[in-house]
């Protein structure tokens, strides 16, 4: 799985980031594996509202 945008900031993109972090922490990320991964951070913003850059922000921190 790549980490490109998935159109819905806290939906598909956020879930894809969390899945990638879980794979990294489990040592199951294949060619993308970060050696000795212990902590992962996912950050998504979006949901623009007229006059605002972003209407939604989510941050997830996972550790093994």
C-alpha cells in the first residue's frame, strides 16, 4: 500500500496511514519496512470550509 491521498482526509487516507503504521510496527511492511520501528504518527487535514484552509485535523500515534 502506498501512502498517497485517498480523497477523504479522515476516512480513507487516515485508515490507510493507520494500516501502514500497524504493518511497520509488526515488521510486515515488506520493501517499505523501517528497521526497528517502534512508534508511528499519522496526520491528516482537509475538509475545507469557505474561508478556512482546513476544517478537519486528525492525529494518531501508535506504539508497540
